[in-house]
C-alpha cells in the first residue's frame, strides 16, 4: 500500500509518499508561503526535482498542487490517486481526547475543531488539509495523528499546572506535550537497537530541532515532557523563548504598551536562539557567529545546552535514574559539539560519553557512550513519517 502523509502548517504543507511494501519514500515535497504573493511548490520524486512558483491562495489550492505534482505525466510518481491507500494528516493538538492515530470521521473532525483555541495556527490548517484531500479523494481513508497523543500517559503530577483547578476542568488548562510521534519513534527504536525489552528502559529523549523538547519515557510510556499547553514551554528553541516567569509577559506588556497576543507572538517568533543571538534561529549560523567571537551567540548556545542539562537532571529524578539518554532531530542528530557540551559532567549519573566517537557521528544511529558508561548515550535519527505510516497501515488494514 502507498500512504501519503500530509503535514499542513499555518502557511506551508509538507508531504511524503511512502511505499509500505519496502517502507521507501517514493516522493516528497513542500508547498510554502501559502496566502502570500510568492508561493512555491518543491517536489522530489523519481530522482527528479521540480519547482512551481505562483500565488497560492489557500490550503485547498496547495493540496491540489500537491496532488497534481504526484500525478504529473512527466515528473509524477502515481498514475492516479486511486493508487494511494490512505492519507495521513498530522494534527498539532488533539487535546486530551486522542491517545493514538484515528480514522477521521465527523466526531474526529469536530474534536480537531474544538481544539482550535489550543492550536490556533495549526489546527485550522490541519483541518483544511483533511477537507481538501477528501474533496479530491472521497473514497480514500483519512487518518489523523496527533502530536499530543504519545504524552497522554503522563500522570497528573506531571501534566497539571499550579493554577486553580477550575481552569483545568473548565478550560482544559494542562500540559499536553508535542513532538509525540518523534518521541514515540525513538522510544520504540531504542529497545530494538539495544536488543532490550522496553519495560526495562528509562529513556530521556532530547528532540532538538527548530522546535525542541525533552521527554522522560519509562517502560515505553511518556511520564513527563518539557512542552506544555502549547509548544512554547521548556527549552530555548529556534525562535521560541521556552520557560520563563510568566510575569515577564505582564511586565513587558505594561512597559511597552503591547497586548498579550503581541507579546506571545514575540515569545514564539522572535525569541530563542534568534532573539538571544541576534544572528539567526538556525543553529549552524549561531555556531558560526559564536566561533567568530559573538558573545550573544555564545550565550544562546550556553542557554540551550544548560536547559537540556537541567531537564536531564530533572527527568533522572522523575524516573529514579536513567538507562538511556538519546538525541534526535536536526540539532540532536548533527550537532556533536552541543551533544558533548550537554553531557560533560554527567559521570556522577553514570553517563560517560565517548567524545571521539561522538565527534564523528552525524545523522546516523550510533552508540556514543564510553565502554564503561552505565547509561547508554545514543544518537537516533527520528523518522516521524515512517512511524505515522506504520500506524496507518495497521489502522486501515484492521478497519
Ligand atoms: P524542524 O523542527 O523544522 O523539523 P529540524 O529537526 O530539521 O527542524 O532541525 C533544524 C535545526 O537543526 C536547525 O537549527 C539547524 O541549524 C540544525 N542543524 C542541522 N544540521 C546541523 C549541524 N550539522 N550542526 C548543527 N545544527 C544543525
């Protein structure tokens, strides 16, 4: 079966077509700048690449462009959409309702809609993606996979915030957590990689990318994670500030006469590595500036590393120890220097890195722990699309 995975963001749409016979990627692409003047589709398939540049008004048009690219006579990879057995839609916020992928039905759609206030940028785009695909492929099963689902095993002591209970019962204010498909993929891959039973492993997984989060996984289940009611909480990220005293928001709003929505836009889009370094949200550019002597860039890197170190310490406490510390996503997989900086000084916890092996490990699965390290230190490239497609195959075949 061929499965199409669609990830609709607020102004973008990423897609990937996977052949489940051998789990290979047949085609992938990105539609960007939806709603702006200079929209763009980039499609790769059959070893070829092509680009379409035009104004793309909305997600329905973006979806049509994706489907045309997939079936294009010259560059396309399928003759008709009938070859596609299921379409998977990544949905940011499932609230507390969804603990796994589900086939989209009116009730699921209503729930995605209900959660728009919790994911105001993404959920409407996700819904638009689902509806646009259904218009073109009315008989193909649509599956929704929620970024929040993996974290629904957290206990109340991890997911509740210290505000009056009424906000939890009435407004569903709690920690939800994100990057669930990535954390779940890594949590499932580690026992396979080590040849151990998941029940025996306490894992701290560091997903460090543009968005970053740490997850404590005990016996295969999430017990705590750093992102919160939205992806803003936790680590310093590309453009997000991560955790801070909420009074900072009130103080800046009052001093600069801006409202809370404007301030949260700053917290989400202008802060983090970008805001601290003043250089870029891209870690490679921040490193380049830091090496050239830029102290703000150095501070940004120190803050990110220190943030991850604190979560490792905290989650070791949560699980009464740790057996595996793993790194994934763009920074986690590729940035050997940051990994080394994060793990220096954790010998007291039994985590000792093989710095030489770490230094040459980029974008591949590897055990970078020293031979006498009690804690395994692993680099595990994430493959969210494959994790999602495997779920869908199971769902659709069992339906
Ligand atoms: P997204 O959250 O958008 O999926 P990614 O997981 O692709 O993001 O991560 C993007 C981040 O990874 C960027 O900050 C980028 O600079 C960083 N990155 C990619 N390659 C390297 C590298 N070799 N060294 C350091 N950082 C890297």
